[in-house]
């Protein structure tokens, strides 16, 4: 598991897998009539969602390799009722030509995971395709699903943001703990590290006792490395990855928050915020920006826009223009690669 550097093998028992299959089947409410089209990597996420469908008696359609044209073709050809998606895939669907939605006429639910989806994309996808989105959260160490929620139709008309990834599923317990001292549990609404406990949690990392001891606690709690909070209704919202959090002169900057602000700009197609070491401030935020076709903004224009949306300290002063961002299988962002490639260029330049 992991896209931040050192690979770790999560030790998962048969009992872990069965608990996960039951949880996912319960979340999705699969029936014998359902047809699930999976696109997630088969090494972990894909096999979990697929087998949970089979366990409920549903049909699982497997794509050997993801291609958008074939994805749309299969949805129509196999009369798919449940379809897997990721933020980049959903974003691409809303940009497809008129008539594409007809190919998904039998689809009743879309699973989204692997990263945040901007509220405007949630709304546009729903209005055009009419398919509710199941917002799921989990990790390799939890066999994908730790929490899940369905965005109800009325939420598309009233909610400003769809931050919540829902309540725990499958006998999973959840709490928020202090990022420096996990023995301190935080109250609802406080931002801290997400901790999970339950029958689907891995037993540790293969042949890595020191690494295991850091996150798999003796009382069964697993420290996810994700930053978030629980609201008054017991729903979890993810703010960012703990490792991605940027600490600049004592101020905490969450890349996802900054990205959500900038992606609203009509000339920006994609953006990634990452932290670089700085001798004066500890770290500084840097932005890698993909502009829409025939569009470009100056650093000054980008800074001015950021100032209108965010607190001053959260606004990057350094920008990189790129054609595309590095992602795993086209969807999971690799901030580590951006840091390794560009940080030496920007150290010490933040004003």
C-alpha cells in the first residue's frame, strides 16, 4: 500500500476480507439483478468491490484496462446498474458530448473514491446523468471501505459542499485524535487524525514491526494518516493527508482546501498544491497548474485570485505550468513526484 514512497504490505486475514465484503455489500445494497462495472486496480480496491458484488449474487463486469470509450460502451452493452468512478473519471463524464448520458440509463448508483470531488462536479454530474453518488472512504489497511454515504437528491439543491464521506460501515468504529498524541480523543468538530477500529483492519505491515507500531495501536485502533473531523451527526469529513499538510511559519496549510478554491477558476483544468522546504518558513506551498486549452494566467493573476478565496498565508506565491499532473492509473495524485522534481527550484522564494 501507499503512494508516498516506501511500499508496505498490509497483512490482511480471510476474516478481514469477509468483513469488508459484507460491509461493502451492505453499503451498496446489491441484489441479484445488479450489474457492477469495476475500474479500480485489481491489486486491492478493484477485487474488494468486485467480490462484494459477487457475494451478493450480482454480476461483475471487469475492464482489463481503463479506456473512457470502452467504459461508456460497457455501461450500455451490459446494462450496468452500479458503476465505479473516481474524481477524474466523473469530471471527464460531465465534459462528454450530449447523448452520453443515454449510455448510462440503467445505472442507479456511482461509487466515488480515491480523492475529493469538487462540489460543482457533483452537481453537474447529478443534473446531467441523474445518478446518485456513493462517496466512500477507506485505505488498503482497511480493505477500502471505512465509511460511506449516499448523496441524496435533495442535497444537490441545498448543500454548498459535499465534504462528508459518511458514517462508519461494517462494525467499524471511528474517532478523531490529536495529531501529536493519539491518546487524546478530540470532540466533534475538531480537526485531527482519523482513527479506525474494526474487523476489516489489517494486522500490521509485513516484516515491518517498527512501522506497524507507529499506526497499529495495541488497543486495536489504526491511525489512518488522514486529517478530518466528525460533525454533530457522526459523519466524517476528510480535510487532507497528514503527510501532505504544509506547516509554514507555524500556520497549517491543507493542499486540498487550496486546490478546491483554485479549481473553481474557469481557466484552470487541474491543480496540485505541494509543500517545499524553506529555510525561513519551514515549508512553503507551491502550485502545479494545468490550464484549459488556449488559456493561461500570470503568477500575479493567480495570486490575486487566491487572495479573493483564501486566507493570505494559504495562497501560493510560486506556480508551475504543466501539461498534466502525475497520477497513479490516471487518478491518484503523486505529490511526492512533484516535490522531488520542483522543490529545489522554489526554496526561499516565498514572500
